[in-house]
C-alpha cells in the first residue's frame, strides 16, 4: 500500500492535469519547482504505475550510509563500560584511535542519546565576559606559563620552568638586538619638512640632504630626525635612511654650541664632545 504525502498529492494532481491536456509539461514543471526533464520522468512513472509513480524511489529503503547494528551495539557497550566517563568528543577520538571505528562526533552523539546515554559533562552557565582594554603598544601583553617538574632529577627540589611569549603572534617575549637597533630605540625623534633646496632646519642648524639619484628629490616631504645619544643625527624617510651626520660633524655645524642663545638646547650628546666649544658658526 502506498501512502502519499501532501507534496505527493500535489504532484499527482498536476500530472493528472497534464494527462487531461489542461496544462503543458513546461507549465507543470514551473508549478512543481522541478526541471522539465524531471517532470517528464514523473509523468512516465505515473502512466506506468499509477499514483505510486510520484513517490520517490528510495522511500522505504534503508540508507546506504546507515550504521550497522553491530557497530551501534559496540559503541553503546564501550560508552557504558570502557569509556564510561568520556564525553562525546573524547569518545569519538578514542573510537577512531583505539577501536578503529571512524564516525563523526555528531553521529556518535545521536547514537548515545538514542540509547539514553547523556554526556558526563554538565553544561556550564553562561559567564559574563568583558572586552579587555587594548594595550598601548605591541609587546606589552605577555602570556606566561609554568611547567612544574623534577628538573634536577632528584638532586634537589622540584622546580617550575617559566616561559613567556607575546600574546599576539606567539613569538618569544625576548629577542636579540643589534647595536644599531638599540641606538634607534634610545634616541630623540622629531619630524621635519624638507625645503625645496633639499635642506632641513633643525634646532637652528641647517643640514643639506645629499643627492642620491638624478631623478629623485625629498623636497616638501615629511621626514624623521633621530638624534642619537652620542650626538649623531640621522634622517629617515619612510624608514629609509637618507642622510647621516656623525657627532663631530654636528658639532662643527654648531648644533651643540653652548653660547647664551643656545644653552637651552634640550638634546645634548652624552659624549665628551659636549665639553668642547666650537668657533664655527652655522
């Protein structure tokens, strides 16, 4: 005996109207939401087998993907015995690794719930979470973890190895740096605009930017001025060094002269050159 759903009854009525000549196959396909080719197939099945022709051929047949009863019984026995305290996810991993039963976690969950086996882990209540305030600079937030272990192998107390890494990119929180990197980190930094003649006026002293290319110019561009701790001055444009003046040159140009007009200069090198007076005016 064939049982028709509401969808099947609708299909049967439309196909019968096709046989009666009230609608065409193209119109019937549009109403049913199927292709014209599929509508012809259904029409042929109805003509041959009657009302059951609108029923899908796989209805009532067991799925090829259905898990065998033997496997289902084995999973239930393991969940109630050997892996009694395992949650669904952990049980799925153990079934695949130890028992050679490869199923998705959702299928394992459905099998267990169908046999009245609940997950041993209770659902936790929803915790109130707040967005943490963003740090001012990269590297200010660290992730620290400890590993307690008998690191001395019985020759002393148990110790805990502490490790730290940057929270953002999981890199170690320490790294080797070169002398130039330390110099660039520990320096005074200002911003200036290059004049049309490729010169920079900094603290009343005029610096000429050397010509690097016949087609290039830094005029009217904003650059970074770095005053190093030894008195040297370096100029950068988009992180590229475009000029450099050592401490002797800057003293000769008069950047660090100590007359009454300039004695308030706020940088001041840490080298011994600060005690020397220069007679060269900028």
